[in-house]
């Protein structure tokens, strides 16, 4: 019978003081901002590949890896995505969104116009598998892909690159434009690149609740 277990390679864990290690990472992530004003400065394909590699290392249900990533840099395809996104967003801002939702968005200053989808050198479309490619079952797909995207955003930040977690809704058009198989569901669209030199970010989005408000230690 073949072994199902193997000794843990502890060298995979940094030998670091846990307080210092955790603080350094949190301090790094404190510099992250969602950016809507990108520079068109190119980003090497290999950087995108390594960022996505980090995402694919996420823990996930039964190691089914229920994610697929499409990294788009072709201008014509970015344009096609922008046109499709702006169609959906116009419907969202003009009638789909509730008044309350629009009120909540007002401090972000967003609208249906998404020029960053042309400008950012890369758009990463993230898809979640509803079924495996062979029709097999996947488990905890939302959790798995959510964790993977968290690692992706942290990896991009670690590489000095800005991201935006863009959620056009509904997002079905993304699978159509990118000609994805039937078992994939669009999960997020993530522009990646350098922030524009004159990039601005919403004041409100900078504020985070104090840890004591969101953490209950017992
Ligand atoms: N998808 C729209 C609206 C939007 C919704 C939320 I929730 C945000 O945090 C930001 C935007 C848009 O991209 O404009």
C-alpha cells in the first residue's frame, strides 16, 4: 500500500520571531490600496506568472484547485473586456443598484466609466470551477478561490504592483468574451500594474476599524 503521509519539511516555514514576522507582513500590507488610476508602464509576464503561482498555492478543498486564471495583456482583448464591463456597469449605476448601494458607493467616487481596463498592462480574470474539467466534484470553491485571490493580491503588493478587485455584476459576459468552458464561473476581474503617478484613492477607503472592534480574543 502506498504511503499517504510524508514528513513535513519545516524549512518551508521561515525561522522568525512570530511577533516580528507578523508585524512586518501587516506593515507591508498596510501600504496596499485598491487603485483605479493605473500607469501603462509594462509589467513582465513572468511577474504575473509568479503572482498567480502564489495564488495557486492556496489551501483548497480536497486539492481540487477549483480556479482558473486568464491573464490578458492584448490591447484589443482588454478593450473588448472594457466595453462589455462598461455596458454592465451602466445598467448597474442607472437602474440595477439600489439607492442604498449607490449611497454606500458615493465616497468611492466610482461610476460606469472604467478606463483603467484599457490602461493597466494586465487584467487577470479569475474563474471558479463549478465542476472539475471532467465533470468531477469540487469542494468549497468560493472559500478556495477567495483564499487564492487573497494570496494573489498580497503577492502583487509584495511585487510593488497595484491591483483592483473589480466585481462587475453580473459577470457572465467575462466567460463569453474570454471563451471559457461551461464549468467555469467568473469570480473577479483584477487589473494589475503600477499606479499612475497622479493616482488618487478615496479617503474613506483608507480607514480601517480598530482591531479591538473586529477581533475578540478569549
Ligand atoms: N462594480 C461597480 C460598483 C462597485 C461596487 C462595490 I460593493 C465597490 O466596492 C466598488 C464598486 C464598479 O466597479 O463601479
